[in-house]
């Protein structure tokens, strides 16, 4: 099997990370791979913001929990596994307009590039609640240096895996050939 297919088939979502920061040279490779993602008519609408401050990540988690609730079932154990999953690096994908397709393609490039370099990642759409909140959006768009009228597309945790989750089987029946 070629290395690209191997990466696609073996990549898994990682929700537990070591404290080791992603080295700048690996991060740059991942970011370069991200901006190579295709976009409609080569519009390249998505931009990246990288947050590596533990204090700011913890502040982001607190603000997020203040909005979605401290006892939200999907986030039980938030103090052990906050919305950013204790990753040392968090990437925001943002754009002047809502463009989930381009953002998703960019996120997949990040995930596959990270995996090929021995890093883990997790796509985090739920953080959109922070940006759907007027006060949260105003604060965090300023922190990550994006214009107030821009849109949050997707967030991604990134770091060295501190887990090896079991492979999740894929359901049959999702492919149909039409002749």
C-alpha cells in the first residue's frame, strides 16, 4: 500500500495528548499542507490561526463551557479533557464567509499531514458555539486576530498522541453503484 493510502486508512482521532509542544518545523509542514487544500475556483477563502498558549487555551475552554454549560453531557469531564483535549497546539480555521467545504478540505490535509509526521489531531466543530455567541465571538476574534465579520469554520487540536484508541469499524452500505 502506498504511504498516502496508508495514512488515510490508519489515521484516527486523538483526544489525549502529551505536553510536548509541536516543533516549529513540523508545524510549518502541516500548515503548508493545509493551505494547499483545494477550494472552489481557487478562491482560497480559509485562513489559519495557531494558538499555543496553555493559559489562552484554558481561557478558551472556560469561555466555551460558560456558553454551552458546565454539565453538558457531551463535555462531562471537561476538567480532564477540555474542548481542546489538552493539546498543546490548537488551529482555528476561519474565513470571510462560511465555507465548510474549503474548511473541511483544509482540516483533512492538516489531519493527514499531522498523522504522517507522528502527530495526532481532532477536528472540533463544537467550538462554533463560542463564535455563535456575540460576546464570545467578539472576544475570541480579537484574540486570534481575525476581523469581526469573519466566520469560524472549524477548530483542530494538534499534538503528540498520548493514546492509541481502538480502530472504529466503518458501517457497510454507504456506497452504492448506479449503472
